[in-house]
C-alpha cells in the first residue's frame, strides 16, 4: 500500500511539472479584452462612457492566455493619444486598427506579442463637458550672471490650457499659474518642465508645461544721441526738449556693428498732434539686428510748436 501511495505521489508531481511546463510555453490564440478609453480630446470628458471589445490573435505564454481568457473581466483602461482618436459622428470616436499596435501592452499586458487584430476599429463615446481655454501665467524668479540676458524672455509650451469643470467654477478661472521656477545666476540657455497649479474642483488638459529661454552674452554701448523730428508740416516750427538723450545699447557679444552710427531716434509730429500733454516717447529706426535692447534717458520728451502760419 505504501508503494502505491509513493507511485501516486510521483505521478501527481510529474503531472504538475508537465502542466507547468506546458503553460510556460508560448502559444498563438485569439483573445478578447474589453477596453475603456481615456484621452485629452478638447472639449470632451477624459474618460469614455462606453467600453469596446478588442480582439486579436496573440502569441504569449499559457499562463497569460489563461488570465486573458477569464470571463467577466473588468475593462482595461487605456490612455490614447488624442491624435489617434478619429471623430465618427456626434460623441463617437474610433481608433484605427493600425494604431492599436502601439497600445498592445496597455490592452493585453506585458509579454504579449500581437500577430494581428481581428476586430474592427474600436469605438468610444466621449461626451462634451463644460470647458474654457485660459492662458498659462508664469511664476518666475530669475537672475542673470553679469553681462548675460534673454532677448525674448521665457517661453511656455503650451501657453494656454483647457479647464474642465462645472460652469460655476469656470466663471472664476481666467488663468492658470505654474509652480515657481527659480533660476539664479544664469549664463546659458535653459529649458525644462514645470507643473501647473490645478484649481480646486477642475481638470486641466495638461498637468505641466515645457519652458525654454535663450540666453546670450551682451556688451553695453553708451552714447549721446540727437533727437530728430519727422512728419512736421512745412508751416510749423517744431522743437523737442531736450534735444539730446543718452542711449545705452545692449548688443550681442562680440558686436561687429556700431549701433550708434546705424540708429536714428526721433519724435513723430503725428504723435504730438494726438497727445494731450504735448509729451512724447521717441521712436527709433535703423537699429541693427545685433542690438538686443536699448534704453533712452530721458524716456519722454517735451514737444513745443514755436509758431505756425
């Protein structure tokens, strides 16, 4: 009797080893998975209100196929790129079968190789929701190393986002702030990502933005320049006080062009004619492309008509 028990135990162990060995092998089979879609489609809910069954011929281990073959499976949540969702009609959107290959791991899990998709393009319903497009405002603390500056300032991509939520909440949201960006003693171009501050009770189309800022070295050129006049009627004697100003150019280093010789500063008589106080800001022309910025001192000039016929 003892020998029969030992034989039975050996048979059970052998069967278990055989069973595990076979399940660990790779097989081709047809499996179906219910899928709920998530995406950032402008003006639409993030999550689809319907699911779709995606069927494919896959190659994977017996263990994985057994898991995929379970009945009453909960739908897998797959995040689709909005560019891969094509609007059919109304609230209905579909994903082209050819695009599904890039989402294979999200749909069927790791360790599954797709031989081919059997089902048609899956379709999902994304209902419209209350939304509002608002600009992104930067929260910055920036300082530059001596003789370094940015020509265009910091750029954000995207520079606006869509806010989703109840209409009553959206009415009070006119912009979205970034989290603080603190950069000190900058002497080269910078870029990175910064998260957005999400207002309470709403959802944003993006959780973060990319910032970038080109930084260049400059040299200052200081000079005394005359303030000219333009578009003065022939019967008017027009004067500007003071008639000279100090200009400070910030030029790309090294600079090959004399900005003083190329530039011209003047008061346009038409600005004076449209002014209330008779005080005008000088215009400029001929500023070389190597000039990053300039400052005039004074910035505002008193204009006087001495006589007219």
